[in-house]
C-alpha cells in the first residue's frame, strides 16, 4: 500500500484534523448553551468558511457525539 492509497480514504478536503475537533467542540458548546440545533451550531462556528458538505455533516455528527456522550467541549 502506498501513501496515495492511504490518502484516498481521508475524509477532509478543506479542514485539518485539529480544526475538525475544534469546530466540533465549539458547536457542541453552542448547542449546550443555547439549545441551538446541531446544523445551525456548525454553520455558526464555521462563520462563512467554505467546507465540503461531507465535512459539514461530519462536524454535526461529532458535535452530537460530544453532547450525547457528555464529553468536554473545552
């Protein structure tokens, strides 16, 4: 397996891994604080940043898991 083969399944096109976790935690915090829905919270924290639909969906899913599992959002 080559490095290119491993990168074919990399889900991010615009986000870095650290950004993904940071944005998801921020969205989870907004959901907890304001009872905002997950999609709106993700859109809010991205504040106009262009990401793929897949990345946006992954952020909402990660924010859900943070909230529902009671993980820290800091």
